[in-house]
C-alpha cells in the first residue's frame, strides 16, 4: 500500500520532481516538434513521407548517441548540472535550427538538440529515485513520466498551427523559450539527493546486469513497446489529416487530448503498482492492451470513419502507460550507483527503436497503407508479452 505519511526531505523531493517533470517536458517539446512539422514538410514542401519521417527522427537519433554518457555523468557529478546544462545546450541547438538554411542543416541541429536533451531523461529519473522512498516511487515516477506526453501535448497544440502560419522558425520558438527558461530554473532549484540516503533505501549489487536477466528483459520489453507509442506520436496527426480529413488544428487537439489523458493515466498506473507491490504485472497488462488497441485502430482505419479519432485517442493513451513502470523497475533494480547508466541504457534501447519508427513505418505506410501498417506494429507488443518477467521477486529484495 502507498503510505500517506510525510517522509524525510519531502519538500526537496517534490521540488526536484516538479522541476524534473518541467525540464523533461521542455526537452520533449523539442524532440517532438519535428514530427508535428510533417504535414507542412510533406504536403507543403514536397518531401516524401519517408523523408519527412527521417527528419522527424533526427532528435531521437541524437538522444541515442548520448543517453548512456549523460547517465554516467549523472552518476559521477549528480543530476542538477546534467539537467540544467543539457537544457541550455538544447536551447542553443534550437536557436541554430531556427536559423538553419536547408534541410540538411536543419537536421544537423535537430540531431545536436537531441544529443543535448537526452540529459533530462536519465538524470530526472535518477533524482526521483534518489529522493523518494520505495513505497512512493510508483507515484513519483508516474508523475515524472507525465513529462513525455505533456511535452507531446504542448507540441501538438502549438507546432502545427505556428508552422502553418509562420513557418518552421516560428514554430521552434516554443522549445527555444521553454528549454532556456527551464535550464535556469533547474540550476537554481534542484538539489542532488544524498548518495548515502539513496543507498540506505535502495541496496543494489555492484553490477546489476550480472546478477540476473531482469534488466535485460525489461529493456527488451520496452524496446518493443516503444514502437506503437512512437508510431502514433509520429504519424497519428498526419493520419487524421490525410486519411480522416481532419483540419490540422482539430487533429492537433485530438492528439493533445490523447497525450494529456495518457499523462494522467501514468500516475494512476504508478499508484496501482505501489499498491500491488509489482511493476511487472501491470507491464504485462499494458503489453496485451497495446497489441489489442493497435489491431482495433487498424480495423477502424480500414473503414475511414472519423470515429477512428476516438480509437486513436484510446490507443495513444494505452501505448504510453508502460514507461513509468519500466523506468521504476530499472532504477530500483540498478540502485543509486548504477541508476544513471541503467536508465541511459533503457532510454538508448527505446530511442534506437523510436528513431527507426519514422523512416521504417513511413516506408511501410507508403507500401501497404495505414491499416496494414498498424497490424504490423501490433506484433511488437504481442512479442513483448512473454518477455515480461513473471514476477517482481528479482527486485523485491532491494
């Protein structure tokens, strides 16, 4: 059961969590922005869907290159300056993208911004585990995991409209302002958790990857589950616009609402995992649900009914529910000495898959259409189901 009693350093813990959520939200706005430029790039600038998808994937490609490095740096020097410094570099890369001439230069700055924004992923999760006791981490990590769908929500509600009226440079002012402001706020407000306090609450083996296969299995499951999530976040809006004939603003609202509902749902899933005392049991339920909703989306997509927007909303909510569960499991199993690196590995696997989603699924949609592409994507969470550890016993000793 989740305790409601106060715990030591609660004020610092909630401050770090709040700033961590805001920091990763701003970074996610930057990473997500190129996906919401696809309608402009595809229908207005003449890029193929595969080309636009490749450009949209460049920030996640950049993240893949630096996630473990940022995590290792957070293990060494603490989370505060990793988060603040990474966001400052992201703001500089965004400024470069605004001034870019041509798509190659634009893609380069997207890549550099992704490399910088990766700092918030491993470090913000590590600071949550460091400050919160075990019986509060599901809740805390559920709130922390709101940052990704909240970032996509902000991008969905702002980027398409600003891009259609003012172009790419105008749209990118949103992540520029957010990352710049949050870099300063995190430098002032975040306090690194005590290593001694973290070690007292979460013991861990010297190298958790050698003690069992738990972390490897969670990493593999997360890679498979990220495919439907990024398929919908990358192509959900353009599917509504090109296939269901939604106006860009209305499509952005649908995607934004779905991301917001998904963000709130992550908190509920996190609290439930605290009460059950198991992250992996819920993770298996999410994998089953993700496969089912992708098949349902394919069925509705084949009909062309606008009611498919409701199914898309449900699908986008379900497919983001796994992240908090997986991240909490990884951080708890790794312990304070390895959490930054383990979360970096976790993110690296996810974003390797995510960076491939744009071009690969874009080509697949071009070849077979959206319905069959959604069926193919549904196979990924189906394959994840037997990989989820059967019990949480491997980490309950922590």
